[in-house]
């Protein structure tokens, strides 16, 4: 039985030379003498089996590995921990039946997802998604209903703009203010010769250092960093030189595009434009962090989560599953939002706990995204039920940062152990974490919760994720509108086939994610 913070690791499962939780754990077991030198070269020799495979960036307060180990030393747990970093702790062990498999005998699992409450704020009214939601509500004669579903947050953006954004823009040079204003409203900036351009603010990437990402998933609004030229030339004439058209990418860094030379004109210094861009982003993020979810909004979150309960067809919440695939049906026993959000460093967080028999790849993170989008987009609550039908829904997966395995459940095995207690000569304990509750809670607070809060405050990862969805100029997410799935079939103004899909934009916005990330050990387990 062990717990760990997944940050800095490329998942739980041993994977060649990659840094993984199992890799460090196995080395510690060998170093402590819990695994013999003869078996030190291959975990399979010790029948090493994990209960749940968490992936890159996903944490676990309680996970279980079954294996054959040497337990004669009474201090073996302490010695194992001495060879582990502080973010991995072994809680203890129990002698199990010879046929025990932590994977096969697990009845169910409980996961927790921590999410800032500002993720339930509506899209900016001038973002692509924000404007489409209003337009489609009008077309569906549902504008009063849409406004009623957003009533408790209807003042957030007008007040933020009036009290924070406008006063800041008024302090800027008019030329800088105009460019930053366009960025704020996610509008295409006006190209004035070699005038600096700012990419849309609401699709701003997180400030975190990027790691491995798929090369085909840049953000929907990401500017090109390559130079292009289209010089006019003719026989006997000299080719005109192209001058760079400066711009700012989603991290606020300068990028250039070549354009035909024009007469020089006055333009704001790039450094001043970059600085204004970053300051305005800080203002927006700070305002969102100061948001406190009202009871009506919190109740709406719980109402959405209730639509997941029971046996449902979750083919839209994973990859590689067809609607008629029987393995896409999963049982959700409970899905609850904490009644009292917690306040950490002026950001309010909500704990979502889901208890299910098993989970498919990406399922939990896609369920979180869908629930958050239903609430933030003022979508009818029963839209989740439509996602269980045969239509395909585009549902990006939420950041892995907030996800942790709380504990696996072994009720059936423990009942069998209890019944056989008087018949067996070997004393076998129940599989669970109750006896380690104090240590687990202290570890969870210190190594997992604080890490999540710290990384979000540093990287703005949740802001980047949802802002990237709001800026995707495609119809993929318009099932969140009053018109439902039919809205995804048509054309939308300003959209292009070249625009990235929501999943691709979200993956690039939270670039530390891996396309191979999953919520569980396989598509059969989670």
C-alpha cells in the first residue's frame, strides 16, 4: 500500500528508462532487501501487479501493488521509504492469499478531482464560444432560458471590465490600448503594415515550461513563429525586401511574419505592448481567482454530476470506443461535489469525488470537462444524457493536475478473509488504508494538495485550458448551446477547416499533458 505525488513522473507503470513511480518503487524494494538480488532484474519475477495505473501528473493518496516480497525484517517499510523520495511513501503491507491480484480483485475505485471554482464562470461574452451561445439561444427561442441558467454569474464579466479592465486600458497609449483590447475580446487584430499584433488573450497559454507534446496540436489561436514572404519580382527588376511584421505569441513573446514593405509608421514599442498584454492577462486571471461560487451555481454543479450515476454508455468519454461497444458501459456509484469549497491563496477550490467500478482511458477527466462546460455554458442539464447516445461528442480532457486516486476498494476480498479467519492457519489482514488514515491525510495535504495549489498558481493551467476551448473557432463544442448536437453540423462564421479541434487546442494550451495520459490502468480499468 502506497501513496505518491505524480508530478515529475511519467506515470505509475514501469516504462523502459522513463522516470516512473513503479521504477523508483521497485529499486527501493531491491535496495531494502524486500526483493532478492536474483529477482532484481525483472519485476515479473516477483509477480509485480498494480491495482491502478495512474499516468503522467496524476497522484494517488492510496494505491496498491501486489507482489512476492521478503518481509522478515520488522523495519522493512521504514527501510523501503529510506530509499524513496518524499513524494512517494509506502504505508504498509498485508499478507494476502497466494491467488491475490490487486488488479483482478479490486471491486471499485474512488478518485478525487480538485478544480478551481472559477472554471464554472461563463465564457467571455466576446469570445467565439460566448458569442455563439447567445446567437444559438436566440435561434432556438431559448434566450430567456439561457439567461436564467446564467443569472447568478451574469454580472461577473461586466463588472470585471468596468472596474478592472477599462481603467487599465485607459492608462495605456491609445495604439497599445487598441491592440490589447482586440486581444481581450478574442478578435482578429487589425493588420496595419508592420504594426505589432497580439494574439487573443483568452486563449493565452499557461506559463509553465512545456514538455513533450504531439507536434500536431498547437492551440487554435496560436500565431505562427515562422517567417513567410511573397515578394513581387519581374525580369530586369530587383526583388523587394520583406520586412518582418512583428507580433506576440501566446506566451507574450515576439514572433514575426514577413510582409511587403510599406512606408514606415509610428507604432508602439514591442516591449511596451508585451508588458501591457501580460498585465492585462494578470488582471483577468486575478479577477477570476477572486470569484466565489454562489450556492445556486454549486447546486447546479451537483445536479449535473447526478446525471452520471448508474450504468451508462461512456463511449464519448474515452478513445477508440464505438457507441455499440459493450465495454463502453460503466457503472458510476456516486459523483459528489464538496458542499464547502476550500480557499487556498485567494483561489477557491472544489473537490469532486467519483466512485466507480472501473474507468476507461481519459474518462474521469472528460467527465469533469463535460460537467464544467454544461454549467459554465448555461447548457440544459440533460445534455449529458444525449452524450450516451450514438452521436459523437467532442469532449476534451481536463488537466491531469487536479486528478488523484483516493483509494481502491476490496470489499469482496475482505469479506472472504473475514469468513475464513477461523479456518486459516495464516493470519491475513483486510486490504485497506484505515490503519494509515492519519499518515495518508498528512501526506495528501503536504505532497499532493499543496503541489496542486502551487502548480496552478504558478502556471494558470485551468485558465489556459478553458480559455483555449472558448477560442476554438469551430462548431465542435456547440452541442453546449441551446440547439444541442444539431449545432455542430452546420457552418459557423469565421470558422475554418484549418482551425484546430477543441481537443487539440486544449492539449496545446496545457502542454505538459501527454496524449497517452489516462485515468486508469487500461481501457478496462481506472
